[in-house]
C-alpha cells in the first residue's frame, strides 16, 4: 500500500473560500489516499506575508496545487499523478 499523499491548506478564520475548500477536503479524504492539515496563515508573520492575499492555498506533497478555489476532479487527478 503506497504512503498517503500529504495535503496542506493554508487558510484563515472568516474566509468563506477557505471553508469551501476544507469541506471538499473533508469529503474527499473519506476515499483515502491522502491526509490533510490546515495551517492558519495569521498564526505566523512569515506565513501571513507569504499567503496573505492568496488564501486558501492547497499544497500536495509540498507543491502548490490550487489557489483560491479547488476543483475536486482536478484534485483527485493530481493526487494520482
């Protein structure tokens, strides 16, 4: 069984787009194949400067995959790619 892919979403409280992406990740994670975590960009000054105007940002195995919106089909395609 291959190692699950690592997904990180950079987000912030009060961000509607962030909530939509997190709901999608929660739903898709039930299929398996990846684990995900959320990091609040406002918890760290460097992260806030790096991602302030880009949240949500989704990384798959350390590579930026999506910004602002995440298409579920495209996410699954990139997950197996």
